[in-house]
């Protein structure tokens, strides 16, 4: 959603998850689950937005690089 320049909110994220049939949970449950799977809220002035924790992003990047290296062999 972020790469598509969409505003990421709990409601929009939940709507997208339901459209892609990945999850069917309430907004409040989604809000409670996000911090446990590696997301945090970051403040920029008056706005709050969701970002991946840096350790999770690093692990994802390492995995994707190793996967791409394996595919090239």
C-alpha cells in the first residue's frame, strides 16, 4: 500500500486483507496483532503511521537476497 502511495490505516489495511482473502478479523484485533508481528507506530509531527521494525526489515531483506542468489544458480 505504501509503494502505491495509499494512506495506510487500520481500516484500509483490514479492507485490503479481506479483499485478498488473507484474514478476516476486526479492526481492533488487527490493531493489537500488528505490534506482535513486527510493526510499530512512528510519529511525524501530528501524524502516526505504521512502519516495519528495522530488525524485521533486515531479516526480510537478507532472506530475499539469499533467495535471489539461489534462483540465479
